[in-house]
C-alpha cells in the first residue's frame, strides 16, 4: 500500500512541475507556425519537442 501511495505522490509531483512549464515562442517560431502550420498532432508534438530541446 505504501508503494502505491508513494508512486502516486511522486507521479503527481512530476506532472505538476511539468505542467508549470510554459513555453514562450519566439517571433520566428510564430512566423513558421503561421506560414507552415503543423499538420496533425504528431508534427505538433515534434515541433514542441524540438523547441524544448533547443534543436
């Protein structure tokens, strides 16, 4: 029972810290999204990951 409770608490803490992160898009990223919008959730997720990692 303690393991499940501890796992739930850790999961809540990790997801809470990730939810608190807010990405601020640069002007170039806004232009890219306007001229060439992501086509579907896969490409949207890919761009988000690329921007988060700085690539």
